[in-house]
C-alpha cells in the first residue's frame, strides 16, 4: 500500500523554548543562521544579526570564543533590542565555553541557547567537569542547550572504543557505520548526562552533522528512532553556490518529508562580499517548497525555450521576485495570508495560460511571433 500524499506527520519531540521562539513539539520548523563576524566587533555583529533577522532568520548563532567576544554579547543584545530586532541569540562554544560563561555572567544571561560540541568541550579527565559546568550554568539561567556532535571534531576516545568493540564482533560493521554510531552515541550519551546533571529534556536540542548527504540521512533517521529530543538539521561544510544549495536541500528535504527535524540551518559558504542572507532565503524556500511553511508568495516562472527569445519575461520574473521579497515584511503585517499567494510569470502560450490559471496572479506573455492574448 502506498503512503498518502504529502509529508509524514512530524515526529513527536520535546518542545524547547529558545527566547521567544519554540522549536519542537507542535511548533513549525524554525529557520536559523549564523554570523561570520568577529563577535568582539559589536557594531559589525549587531548589523549582521539584524540583517539575518530582517531576512527571516528566527534564531541567530554567534561565535563566543574569547573573553572579548563574551563581553560583547550583552551589548549586542542591547543594541538589537533598541532597534526592535527580537531575535534570540545562540552562543557557539568550543573548547573554553565553561570558562567564558563563568567569567561573564551577563553573557550567560543574554544568550537564549548555548551550543556545546561534545567532541571538544574537554579532553581526558577534564571532559566531564567542563561539560557539567556549562550544563549547570544553562540550568541555572533557564537556557536551552544544543548538544552538537560533528564528525569533523568527533570524540576520539569514543570512536576508538567503538572501533575496538566492533573489531571483536563475529560480523563487524564497516568503518563508516561505526563512525556514524560514534556520532549518534556522542550526542545521545551527552544528552543523557545533561539530564542527569539537572537540565530538563525540554531544554535540549541535538544535532549530529556530517558533510555527506547519505550519511546525514542515515544518522538522523537513527537519532529520530532512538530519542524524543528536538533535532537541529544541517549538512556541515555543504560548500559554495549551487553545490551547497543542492547538497543541503537533497539531505534536508528527505528528512523533513519523513517528519524529522525541528529547526534547520543551510550552511552555505558565501562568495567573497556576498550577504549571509542567502542561507536564510534557501532555508525558507526549502520549507515552503515542501509545503511545511509559508514565508513569501511563490513566483512560478518558466525556464524559457526557443519560443521565448526575448529576455523581457526573465527580467520581469526577477523583478517580481525581488519586489515581493522586499515588500513582504510590510505585507505580512498589513495583509495576513499574503505569504500563501502564488504568482506566475510565463513566457509563451504553451503553458502560460494554464499555469496562470493555477496562480492567484498570473502574467502570461506572448512568445516570439505570438499574438498577445488574455488567458
């Protein structure tokens, strides 16, 4: 028997409150992004966070790697509040998060969520105490935590132990499967440890990122089967341009269609000088294309062929798309539901009239040698 039309029902997860945003539970899939400024540069970071927020990012992660960066966080939060940018900030910590959060209580309070990497939160005998320090601070301040494992910084002690255990099996797994299991175990074991320390399950988000599409799908399917924690989806080091967009969309679309995932980030490497907002737009368009959320009217346009030798319809489609996205913040307030509209800009008589009939607003232009006619 074939499955019904549309995506699978969303997987049931704990609802996690991150500032004024809820992810998981029955909440819509949340779009998030990350800055690439030096967080100690308060002006530049505030500007980029605001830009990402205006583009539609509902959560923004910032690097917190030095005392200067930690000291800047509350000032950035204050400046964002002054301009009305009510976007929760996530602190991205590696290696020294326990020290920075303890030394800068205002930073710990200003952040809505902390990201911990179990592969580098500490090493050897220090690992457990440093992990516990961050978790205890999060619980004390009422903050959420993302436990984000990554195969580029995997816990080597865990990976080695699983490799040794696997080698002793009568039918050992291949190396790739062992590494996937190590990534999953790193996230799940850390989450269980956090709960034991005192962090509620509804304050924990998990991620386990890899850069391969099939590996990511396999890892998250397993995570979804083995826990009810909210899941952050993202393909790490996806790459630049069309490659990064295609790879991220291919992986995340499969998981989202299966009801897996509570928040997403498209990790695109921007061109030099390019805005970071591209990753926000791709994330929104992915969710809207799958029918999971609506952010802005969708513009349907034909690709062009020998019947459309003029570039006018291409220019018109581009202008319509840009105009819609620029005006959407205003329209969202004045015209509720505008984000659900469909617009069509078609270039000739073959599919133009029919496609225009399916749209709320349709423009069907005459192709080369065709007489203008209303659909």
